């Protein structure tokens, strides 16, 4: 039976009253030992009998037609076939995560896959992929620089009278920031293993949102979705690059069908950089103005991003700017330069991650112009209602996070720029707001309680390193009055009920709500068996009590009880502005001779509704802050100026922070329940930590040495 409940029918406090005490514990990930011992099977690891290996071939022009000469491999040993992009329909044209396999071999960016070469062994396939002859008819019109692009989409959007308010305000700043492109750079490269049996495709892959991925791959290979099963029980990081299917999955599926053998395709690290969706570079002009009391009267955020000519997605740079601060007069102008760099898509916290690098740095500049402490400026501008839509805010603990962080971090010890020095190091502190929109996606989970006192949760939700296995098991255990180790969680299989997937920070709340509802239905069935009203049922440590009855849960059951919980976004999405909030604090040392920046301390104080597992939630924030440090100091996709190719296409050249770049990062949560978010009152946490984090670093650099870095990342030559 399927349980569908609307938001307002849900008892929001149930999880506070169950009393099992599992949900509040910072439990380890149940699958952790499998991962650290190398026994969790990631997509590329299983083998199938008769499996062949495919290697992708990337284009060496920027724009034009590719002709793949399969005959050039005639004498190569072990080669089984060459399959070209032209065999696939463009799988997701017009969607936010179009996998950029263009039909008919038309190349739109340097490095775009034009073929997959399949052979008996990986070495043979790699050899043939290097040897294959591809000829090109380049077409004119390739453009790779977003600043000089001849095709730019986008329109301005204004609230109130921005120009008048800005020009008449007594305190103003007008500053332009730039950010470089970023790569998702997940540890696990994109990988797929495809096998066909009786017209049905089994695809084992590294993907974030299986419900959608199944449709995408079905569309790409031209079969009905019910002929496709996608498996992704373990995913070694996604960060957005695995939201939609990519070329390795299509290549494996097509080649496997043609050959009648299972085919595995794994991208090389370089191909991950060249072929998967990047985070766009941005240019952002911020114009902020206040009255004499530090209240914002005008707020302008105008940006330019880029993407391929026909892609629908564009980085929503101003996402947080719309709802974070007050100000009646507002102006936006979002421009999308149409260029032939690799496709741009969602990368962790699309919008906020780069938009807040500019917004939160501009707030720091505005605070100085207004003669206010940057925390005080933010506190004065927390709006009563959404400044553009008039919506009410659901739970919002921004002020509490800023105040608590200031106290814990020792903000009162902050001095004016240049005043703290230790030897050749300038020392400074910075602050920034964290904010990330919160949403809910339709999700289903099957919850089964067995007579032996164990339970099973099944959903096609993924765990991309985020802790899904842990939290879904905790929710079920809490609701069913079981120890955590009595609950098994099975994820990542489209044969299970469909979930919203891991994306947009909605995964935990959405799939968690469906588990809550499924378990609640199981509870109701148990109450009936025990003979008590559902409201009176108490389940704890395997014992059910209610009314004057008491029984071991196992004794109530002669067969498993199985219920599917089904959550759908409710009406609160329209009536309330829902986001997670926090405050980032950072202390840096800037070398007065070299301009080298060392992050010495970082603290994030976050509020995201109910925290389902403090350990996995804190891990998300740690990772976000570390990425913020990377965005502030080192990470930058570099494109060759003539052909747009990604130059620094591996982790030796694309610099993510390593241990020595990262101090002990502290994370604290402010207790919160969000009654408008979902039945479990939790909000998104996955992308909150990165949002604003980098601005706390650059603001600390300014406070240390008086140099305002507006072009990210703050490499030493941008400081002195
Ligand atoms: Mo996220 S960029 O929606 O994985």
C-alpha cells in the first residue's frame, strides 16, 4: 500500500517523541568499513562474463564536423568496434543537465567525445583510441571567450527604482568580482558498465538521480524507461557532475547493444575535466547602497556566465541575493555568453557557491563604507519578509548563527586591516553569511518490518558520500523503535521505489520524509495489531506499548509489514521562502613578502532544521568550507584562449585544497525545527557549507593586510 500524506496532515513532533534516541546520535556510516577497505563495489569495479572495454575519443577541434575512420583500426589487436556519437539521440536536449553528446558528430567544444573504441582489454582499447584517425571539417564561428562573445542572452530585472535609489544614497559601493570555472572533480571518475539481456538494459553507473537518469539513458538509446535498470549503490562523489547521465553511460549502453556483450567505459581523469559539465566562470558587478543607518536601500547584482549555444542551464548566480537581505530597490541582469567551452552545468550549490563569493565580499566592502561592523550590517538587513515576493520565511536562524559564531570565534579580537602582525605574517579575520535555498522533491521509499525484529528500507535514492545510508536507517530505526543495527538500507537501484535523488541539497529531507511516512504507516499497522490508537503507540528497543497493552514487536507479527512512504512537495513551497542559513568565520595569515595566504582557523555555525545525524551533517559542512577555501585560494579552470580547451585537466594542475591547506575546521549547529519544510522538519545541508565560505576567506585577507581581492582565486600575485 502506498502512503501519501500532505504536509499539513503530518504530526511534525513525532520524531521528537519517539524516544528511541537513534536519530539524535552522530552515528557512523554503516557502509563506511566497506568503503575504506575497498570492498564497496563502485561502478567500474564489477566484471561481467564476456565484458569488453571502451575508451572514449575526444575531439581535437572546437567547432565543426568529425569523421571517424573506423577502418584506421583494421590491424589493431583486440579491437571489437568503434561507435560514434552520431548513433545516439541527443539524450536530454532542453533539460537542465543535457549530456553533451551531440547528434551526428557535430563538435561544439574541444574534447567533446566523438567515438568510443571497444576492445577485448583496456590496453587494447586505449591504444586504439590513440591510434584512430579522425578527420574534421572545422566550421567558423567558434568563440571561447565569454567577455567577447557575439551571442549573449539575458534580460534585466528591476524592483523599485534602483538607479534613483542608488545614485541618491549616502553610502555606496560599486565593485566587480570575477570567479574562474570550477570542476566537480569527484574522486571517482565517471564510469559505466552496460549489459543487455532480452532487450533490457542493465546499467551500473556512478550517478546521483536514478529516477531521472533512467529516463535519460532510455531516451538516449531509444527504448522505454521500463526496459532500463540503473544501479548505483555506491557513488564516489558527484558534486553535480553526475546529476545527469554523461557520455560514458551512453557509449557503454550503445556499444554493449551493438556488440551483444557487456561493455565498461571509464573516463580518464583528463576526460572528466574535458567532457563533464563545468561550473561556469562568472563576472559579477555588485552595487550596494545604504541609508545613514546602514539599511540597504539599493542592491544591484549583474552577472555574466557562459554555456554552449543550445544549453538551457545557466548558473543562477543571484539565487541568494534575491532573498538574503532587505532593500526595496533592486536590479539584476543575468547574461549568458554563448561560447564553445565545455558545457556548463550544476556544480555543488549552483548559484550560491559563486554568487555569494561576490555578494558576501560586497557586504564586507559595504560595511566598511558604512562604518559598521560586518556582522552588524548583516543583522540590520535581515528582512522581515521576502523583499521581492513578500513570502514569509520559514525557520531562519541567520542572526543566531552570526551571533553565536562571533562569540565562539572571538570576533571581538578583530582589529583594523594591517594592525595584527606576527613576524612576516599579517593576521586577519573575516565573516560571511551562508545560505542555500531549501526544497523538497517527490520521493518514495518502501519500509518493511520483519517478524524477527529487523527492518528494511528500499529506495532508488543514492548515497554520494553524503551519509544517506546512515540517516535513512536512523529515521526508520527511530520510528520503529529499533536499534540502528536492526535496520538495513538498500539504495541505488531503479527497481526500488523512486526518490528525488542526490541533488540540490534536497536528498536527505526528501528521501528521509518518505522513509518517515513509510515507517509511520508501519507504526499504524502495528498499533492496530496491538489494539491501541496510533497516537498512543510507543515503540522502543523492540517493544510496543500503547493503551494498557504491551508486546514485543516480533510477537505482533506473523508476516512482514511493508509500506511505501510517498512525499510530494506541498503548498508551503509557494507560501514560504525556505532556506538553510549559517555564518562562516575565518582567520588567515598573509605573508607580507610573498603574498601567500594560510587559513589558520575556520568555523561554520549552521542552522538547517532538524539535524538528522550530526556527524554526517558536519562532514557536509566541512567539505563545503574546504571547497570554499579552494574557491578562494586555488581552484580555477584555465581555458586555452584560442580553442577553449581545459588546460589544467588533472588534479596536479587543478588545485583542490589538500591537508596542509586546511586547518581544523569547526562546525556547530544551531537547534532548529522547520515546520514548513517537510514532515521531518529538516532542511538541506549538502550545499550550505560552500555557500559563502570563500568570501569569509577573502574578507579575512582584507582584514589582515588591507588588500581587497575581487578576482578569485586570491593567488599570491593578486595580493602583493
Ligand atoms: Mo548538486 S550541484 O545539485 O549535485
